């Protein structure tokens, strides 16, 4: 074959390559496992199942998705599972800020840097809850009662967001609270309804059913302003009717918890990008907007550099509180 023929073939191949579509981005080829780092019924479990239902309804992937709960060790079980699954893009871990907070305060076999961050999808609010028939009507009344003796405060997991908030309440209110950890906010709500606790600091979604059912009620929300009203939860009240804690004499202006999504470490950039895009598609659906409204969360989406910046800022805040409590791992 002459030089001219070879050149023409080469030129033709180059032109053809220019018109061919690029190789398709990574797509899952087998079932996906959503790992909730908390027990059934808690906020983390609710998020994983809400995302699963949206993906399934809108057929955002052809692969089936199953949710499994690995909430042992205050959620460490799920993160260690993710760490052990390095390189596996079929394990998606749902958690909170405990992904980076836990290694600060507990000797756990993981660090958040062992995982691949996907996104923070929402900021969940916290409220101070008491039994429906409790005598105190405001946070100020609650603090006065707590000052006369040790109150039992329940929460999901130990040395985690619920206990951090409990210690902040102690400091702000000059009271002593006995903190009792449970596997999830749902379990904590059951314990309060049964009279085994005096209070807890569940997120809205974790005690929505109990408020509606008349077993417990929120005294205040740890937010700088009242929550959006939305639909009524009880016959007469909705989230927007709950006073802020500052309004009621408990000087903690804001406390929120991010709802986070992770992959194991050592996945490829294409695999991580697929899940970032998938979560963006989930957030664009009306079902997601309904989930956010019903659970009274703040819709957000942090990924990449913004997510990393948020983590580092939160670590500094937690170090301060954990240092005061003597929790920091040495």
C-alpha cells in the first residue's frame, strides 16, 4: 500500500473518530446497596428509604436498590463496612456529620477520609421534645424543672450530634442531664412515649408520628427563626407554630445536622460522578420536595470543594465542644 493510501486511511479514521460519540459514562450493572448508618425509623434510615423510593419510582437507574441498616457502634458499623468495601461502587453509605465527628471522640476503625464523599443533601433541624402530658409548657419551664434534679435525656447514639446538643443545653441552661443513647431517633421516641425519659432532641421526621398521635410534643426548635408552617401536624398545630428555643429562654440559636451520602474509598471519578448526578436528579423530583416539607428539613446540596469546606468548619466546632467534655481521642 502506497504512502498516499495510508495517509487517506489515517485521515478517514481520524474523521470517523471525531464523529463517534465518546465512551458512555459509568453505569451500575448490578443491584445497589444503600447502607443506613442507624437503626430503622431514624432520620438516616428515612433519608435512605426516601431516596430509594424516588429512584425506583422515576426509574433513575435500571438496577434494583436494597436498604440495609448497620447502626451498631453509634453508626461506626456502617462506616467501617464502607471502608472495607474500598473500590466497590455498589455500596452507598447514608449518614450524618458523625462520619467525621466520631473519629474525633471515639476509637473507631475508620476516618471519613477512608470514604468518598458524594454530597450533603439536607440540613435537619433539632427540637426539644417532652411527653404530651408533661407539666412544662416552655423550654424555660423545662430548665427550671431539670434544675431541681437529674432529668433523663434520650438521643440517637453516644458522643454524636444528639449528645453534643444535650451538653450544649446543659451549659446554656445551667442544668445536669443524664444522657441515655439509643440506636435511633425512632427508638428514642418510643422510650419517651413510654415514660422512660423526660425529654429528647429528635429531628422533626423522627417524632412526627408521635406528635400527630398525641404521645409527645415539641417545646422549641434550635433555629434562629421558626420553621416554615407547611401542613398541620396535629388538628391545630404545624412546625411553624413551634417557638425557637431562644424565644423561650434557652440560648442556643442554631443547631442542625447534615444528611450525607458517601461511597467507599478508591472508587473511580466516573463512579462518584454517577452518584452525584443521581442525587441531583432525586432532588429535582416533586417527591423530594414533599419529603423535605414533611420532615421540615432545609434543602441543600453540597459536593466537591464546598462539601469539604463544610466538613472542616464543622470539625473545628465539634473539637471545641468535645474538648470541653473531655471526649477527644488522644
